[in-house]
């Protein structure tokens, strides 16, 4: 047994069992081991003594941390770095497969169509890394792994970490060994010349060398020494690829030639450009998925480590001589960022979003773990300009789960990484390649793995979910449900109608799919708030769907919430209160239940309790624009106008094109006596909701209240004489009439609204508390209106 093996056994015994040494390179030695905390195989890669002698372990660790932030389906992520008795190591997840170099050694040139697909995947990995400021510096077949269905690139950031962590006086030594600069066969001329300005275009040159080798069976230059090889890169021209293999498509041959240009400025300037060219080559089309021959055995490359054993730092006595590690840090809050759809088909966006929601739901079942709400996390979708630390601060969480989803035919690939936002270190990472039909297993595995990494259990039980939690084992029904969720989350009348359609299709596919019924109930319950003309019987349909959901699963908080909104819209206040309280008891961290309960409370005059519930919703979902609307309106009803304006401004910042915040802030300004801003904000609100009668009625009220009677009357006339088939809410008209001082017309309109159960009676200006209707109070007709709405019981004056 080697001295190094004995050292590893001694220093890592509390975390790992070293099994055997694998094939390594001149830079490092590689060991297969068992992670004792997660009961899985890992691999540890430790720098050779010659390399380690020139490296600052602490600076190496910091550089690896930067590279560890890369998260892409074609990149094997670096997870951690540390040192054992001063010798640095780094880790990556274990992946079983064959290296591209082993494949080329065995078969020589590859079929053109497969070569194009591998190159496209490698180029996509380079594009992502380069956009995030990471240059590989050692692209070569040995660092490309071939799994059954995909190519992945390893060792991103390692060469940079070695170079950056090497003492200045020793850089020459490192270069002589060919460690920090790359591998001579694949080295760009500027790398060979030790140009300090080497950038991402060196990776593009190495990519060209590798592409040449894949298509011809050998690299463009073969020399007897490293010095001769470097000289060839600097001055020799490669034989045109089409001479060595005439069947290579001209566009592909030209791309490889351009990548091999001596001057960086003459190469493709970005890897994204390479991907675009490869997309135009016929061989790259029509091959969404394929199987590659993989040799398992001594040729298997076990590509590296680890879930829990991260960088140990501070103190003493830890297994790496660095004290207590991240794995022991208490993580009690997490955000699941929207998983990125990297399959190239935007039509699969619903699937990646749905996977995100399902993971959030599963993690919400972990006792002691707070999960940031969906609305808040999706505020960061497509926005990568913020660091994870910044996102963590804005969401008030300690860890962030991010990842990617790719569907390719019947294959599914999901990558996931849990990161400590305080220091950017990975707490856990893994990659899942399954059949699409195994999507439930993937979700369960991720949730279970995170539970283990955080030493938590799902609902006090084993860290697994069953089909009962998923709601169905029917994949067609589940897919339709995810499509419905996608449109439900987009909101708006048309999107909600599409959501209703998908939920109904999901139910048709599985009549016992309780979660689909619950979602359908919520969609029906919301529709009246997004359109002047909701579908007939929307509230009745919502109630029926919710009751059916609860007959299948009485623990569905969403279904109880749907019953609450249906009862509230039917002015059955006690029933609504009971439903909301049940939902909150079942799922205390469900912000929608808190918010809707809070709205009911201000509609019934219970202002202190209302504000408490809405603030709870806001704390649970701090980036949800709609909670700021509810909070702002509640404060306006309480005549706390300055506070209302401040909260509504936050909502406007989050969703500047939503009309509701503008309309509410207009009335808050009006209450404060600021006529100019009231008019300005209300006019803006109408531009966002030009077809909504309620907005125009509110503008008429503001105009009338600020002395612009003619403008107000013109709006009212247009509402009184609508275009054919256009529905005008009588409750909305009542607001305008009240502003114009037309008391009788206002009361008549309100009576018509009560007769028709007009939803705008609650969504426009709540009759019991809104100052808008103060001129009508005391009139027996208005008192009767409150009585018919079951609100008179809440009157205090």
C-alpha cells in the first residue's frame, strides 16, 4: 500500500472509505472511494507532489470555488476543493462512461453524424462556461466523457486554478511540466508562447484540434517532442481535412479550419457561433437521441466526487485538517430556482417549470426546512446577472437549488446542485439520466438526496415520496397537469382558460387525480378576477372541482383554498373563513391561503387581522407582486396612505406593467390629497388594462374627484353604451357614478351588481370599508345592499 493511500485512509476515514486507485494523469492521482454519509461511490483526485509543490492550497481552493458555480448539462461540475496535509485535491460527481480519447484509440475516426453531435455538446458547454468567465485551457478528448446519450466535459476551471494558485516565481516550472497551460497536442499558439493575454479563444483552437482528430483519426500535428509540437502549432499549416476525409461536409471542414487559425482574431469569436454553424450541418439534425457504444471495465472513467464532503475550513481537527465542514452547517431555508430548459425546444418550458414546482412541493414537506415560494423564485427566471449570494439575500434563504432539464425523445436528463449562498460552495450535486416515464423517480431521488444532505426527513418519514403525493401514476395525465400549471402561473384571462382546458384533459386521463381537480378549482376561482365576462357558473364549477379533489385527498390545502374563494365570492363569509383556516393548518407556508384569508378579513372590516395575514403572505413570498397589491389596498382601507404607497411602489418595481398596482396607488395618492399623482397613475393603469371596464370606471372616479368632470362623463358615456356583446360590470359603473355624485344611479348599479352577483363588488371597491362609497353610507338602499351581501353583521358604525 502506497504512502499516499495510507494517508488518505487515515485522514479521510471519518468521511470516506478508499476502495482503489484509478488511472490518473501526470497532474494527479485518482482514487475511487465510498462516501459514508450518502452511501455512494465517489472519486477523489489529488495533485501530484511535483505539481502541489508550486501551488498555494488556499488560492487553489478559492479558484475551484469559482469554477464550481458552473451548472450545465454538458459540464461535469467541480464540487469542492481542499487539501490533505497541504496537498490540494478537487472533486466532481461520479459519472460512468468512456472518455472520448479511449473511443478514438479504439476506433479511430468517428461517424460524421455522431462527431457533429458530440462537438455540438462540447461547444455548448464551452459557450456556457465562457459566458460565465471560465476558460477551460485544456480541451482534449481525455476531458470529454461519453455517456449513453450525451457528451460531458470534465475539469473545467482546473487549469485556471492551477495557474492562478501558482507562485509567480514557479510559473515557469509549471509551464515546463505542461500542467497549467494545457496539453501540447491541443495547445493554441498563444498558449505555447505563454502569452499572458490568453483568453477563451484558446479553447476554440483546442476544440478545432479535437474536431480534426475525431473526423480523421489523428490530430493535425504529430511530433516527437513537446517542443516540436508547440512549434508546429505556432507555424505549420494542417493538411486540409477534406483531403484526409473527402466525405466531411464542406461547412464542417471549413469550421474546423477556422478554429485552427493561428491568430485568435481569425477564429470563430465565440463558442456560440460554433454551435450555430453546427446546427446548419445536416448531420446534426434529426438525431435528437442516440446510443453510443460504451466500454465498461478498465476503460471506464470514474469522474469524480462528492456530495457532502466539501471544503473544510477554520479551526482544526477536521478530516482534512480544516475543522468543521459545510456539511455540518445548519441549513433551514432553501430556494428552488427555476430549472433551465436546455433541450432546445421552448415548447418544453412547461416541463422544466413543472419540475421546479414539484421539487418545491416535495421539499416543503421537510420538517424544519423553509422553502421560498414559487412566485418569488420565478422572479429570477432567465436572470443570471445576480450572484447566488444576492439571490439568497433577496429571498432570505441559506441555500439555493438550481439545475437543468433536457428532454430528448424518451430520454430525460436532469442536473441539480444545492449551493450554500454564504460561500458559494456546493452542498450536493448530481445528474440523472432516465427515461421520461421515470420522472417521478427523479423528483423523489432529488428530494430524498437533499433531505439526506441536510439530515432531514420527509414528513418525519423516509426521504421518499409516493404516487399519492404526486397525485397520479398516469404520465399522460401528469404531463397535461404540468401544462395546465404553466398557464395557470402565467395568469391572465386567456392563460387561465387554457389552464382550465389542460386540467380538464388531465382529469379525463385520470379521473382520480386529486391535484388536477384542486388546480382546476383554483383556476375557476381566479377567472372572474381577470375578466369582465367570466364563464357562466365559474364559482359553482370551482366549488364542485374542489369538493371532488377533497373527496380524493382531504389534505389538499389548495382545494380547501379553492373552497374558500368560492365561498367568499358567494358572500358565505363563515364558510370561507373555515376553508382558509383549514388550508393554513394543513400547509402553514402556503402564501396564497394567507393572502386570500387576509383579503376576506379586510372585506369584512377586520383590519388588524387582515394586515397580519397579508404580511405573513408577503414574508412567505417576498417577491410576489400581488401580495404587495393586497397589502397596499389593506393599508389604504386603513387610511394609512403613506405606508400603502410605499408597499405599492415595491409591487410596481417587481411588475411594472400590471395595472392593479397603478390603480391602487392612484387611490392611495387621492386619499393623501395628491391629485396630480393620482391622475397620472390611474391613466397609466388604464393603458395596461384598456379593455377592463373596472379600470376605466376607476379613472372616471379619479377624474371626477380631481375636478375633471368632462373627462369623467365621457368615460361613463362610453361605458353606458358599450360595443356589441361587451359586458360592463354594474359594480364598476357604480364607482364612476359615485365619483360624479350621481347617487341614485350608483345605488341602482350596485343593486344590479348584487342581483347578478358581480365579482367586481369585491375586486373593485369593497363596499363595507372602501372610502369610495362613503357618500352612499347611511342610505337605506346601501344598508340593504350590505345586508344582502351578508356584510351588515360586520358593521361597527
